[in-house]
């Protein structure tokens, strides 16, 4: 996480709402910062940058840049699910962290190692390569041969997830520039109209003054 300063924090509720659209991403709303998730966290024990309580707080405040980006601490999570069991509020911090990872994956902001792992999983159905040494060791231990994983099923799950994501995605916000231009045009029209009205009023006053000066004083001859 970033260094702590006395700079006021600007709360961004839009980011929290955006995360809430991702599966299990809305659980953070029930977090009251008790710190139970940190006590037994192995990643927090060995890394000063990783703290699940601070990640939950950053999400609550809508501090997007703290948890979304190339240096996001969420990738240090070991997915041990200890925080899942410890949380008294059933916030499921691990699920919120996974939701953050999924959000970054959709935006293409993932470490290179993660990208390679995902591609390998979709191609082979395994998170780790099976080498000749792996097969030999299994034979030595008397373990049965590894069966081919259902790669096609995994690909279908990914395809369905992509379809659901597109269908549940919020509609894009209208562009601000055209609105600003229209508002500027309306303002300029109002200014021009006011100027025209002022000019007409000034002309009327001038005409009245001239007419008053030319009018004869007193009655005519009898």
C-alpha cells in the first residue's frame, strides 16, 4: 500500500459500486475494520506491503489506484482462505481480493506470470506443467497416471463468464464533451440575445430623446 500521509482522502463510491458488480465483490460493504483477517494471514506475515484489512479499507473509500494497477498488493495473496474463516462479518476478504483480480484481468492489468498461468490453464487444463520428472516420481510413489483434464469444459466456463459479464455490465456514461459544448452554445446565445435587447433599448431611448428635442415648445399662432 502507499505511504500514509495527512492528505485528506476523497471517497469514490463509484468504484465500490463497480466492484459490487463482480461476483462476491459487494461483501466489503459489511467490513468494520476489526483486523481479524490480518492476524493469521501468512502473506501479511512475510510481506509488509500486503494487508487484507487495508485492502478492504481502500475499497470502502473507493481508492481505486491503491488496489488496481501494476503494483497492486492483491497479487501477493496466497488464496489460503484463512481470512474467509476468521471474518466475524462474513465479508469474505479473499472473495473481495479475487474480485479485484478479476476486475484487473478484464482491464488487462495483470502481472506477466499470471497471464502465462491463465493461458497455460486454458491450453492444458493444468496450472503447472507435467514433465517427465513428474511422471517418473509418481511411478516411484505408486501413484496412478494423470488423466487428461476437461479442457473444453474450462473453455466453455470462460466463454459463459464473458457473456454474463457483457450482459451485466453497466451502460456507458454519456460523454461529457458534447454536453459541455451545448451548454457553452446556449450560454453564448443568451449573451448575444441580451446584447441585442440592450442595443434595442438604447436605440429607443436615443430616438425618444431626439423626438423630445425637436418638438415645438408652446402652442401655434392663432
